[in-house]
C-alpha cells in the first residue's frame, strides 16, 4: 500500500487551471481500483492519495500520467507501507501474511 503526498510548486491559480484534468486522471484510477482515497491537504498546499494493488514501479508509471506532474504543478513523494491494523470497516485492505 502507498501514501502519495503531492506538494504544489506553483500558485493556486495555476493549480486550479489543471484541477479538472487532475480529477479525470484520479477518476480513471478509482475505476481501476488502484486509488482508494484522495483529498486536499489543509492548508491547501497539495494533496494525498492512498493507493493499493500495484507495485511501486507501476504506481510511478501511473503518477507520470497525472497532469499535475506533466505540467510541473506538483511534486510527489511515495511512501510504501504494510497495512497491518485497521478499524473493522477497512479490514479487507489488511496485508495478511
């Protein structure tokens, strides 16, 4: 599982120009069940994506298609982790070995 942290590198008016294209990008990967959650940071300095079901290299290739990355709107930090505990509602996401 991965936490992807986005950090905006441009003013918010530039971010907003690419926001609809970014949302379409997100929607594609929600439909593929790769992205689980996403949202804005507070304060609005970037965003967060929770992703699962792919290897890191595949996730990097997916993120390379994001209009925010293509247009140098945001930089990405990928944090890989093993999900071992959750509340009952999310137990299906647990990594069981």
